[in-house]
C-alpha cells in the first residue's frame, strides 16, 4: 500500500496489520523463499514450517537448509515457538504424529464446556467448533442437527470417543 502526500510518496517497509490481502501476500512470500524445498522436505503454512525426513540425518540436513535460508533472507525465528526433534506436534488444531492426524483433546474440552446457545449466532459458533472435527465423525453432514440437551451430550460423547479411537492415517509411506 502506497499513499501520496504533498511532501512525497510513502510506502510501508513492513506488512501493516489488518490489510485484507496481507495473509495471501505473506503466504506467497514464504512459498517463494522456500520454493525449492517445498514438497521435498518442508510444508509451509503462513509462519508455520514443518520439515520432515526418512531418517534423523536427513532431518538434520533439512534443518540446516531451512535455517540457512532463513539467514539468507533475514527471516527471524522466535526460539520459544520453535520445536525441534519431536515425535508429535499440534498443527492447525490437530495432533500430528507417526500414527496420523488425531483430535486435540483440549479442543474437545472447549466444546464440552460450551454454554447452551440461546441465539442463532451462539448456535452457529458451537456448530463451527464441532464442524472443525467433521472428518473424524462418520456421516457428520448427513444428519440434521437439532440442539436439545440430549443431542449435545450425544455429540460430546461421540467426540470424546473420537479422541480416543480415531485418527486419519497418512497415505504416504
């Protein structure tokens, strides 16, 4: 975004907060920085980098490449938010591990504590939280949803069972 003023033309040096195209522009920037790494050993979503390898040495080589690229492009990483050499992690609200994609129990706890909705907006908010895990519940979209207390208890029970039993396994070896 550039704007004109009688004393000259001014432009931002950094991405301003609140611009409607900022997320897409930032994602495109990350893709261009890591373009030769994508689909080989790194997944990039906004400011989350997940890299992987078939062996420990491969992961260390990938880490070296990613950190060198960050240095080359002046990307600054927050050390407190960096997790290295982990067996599982939470990515976009799901637990990712060697077993596949699983439900985060903390999210189910939030759904279980949700107050009974009295207004349409509150019901839509609840359905949005529950719909986040629709991939873990068989035939979730086929059944009409009515919100009496019994249905809510049933839905929370289904989600709790899903936490313990269901995961989406990876199709890649």
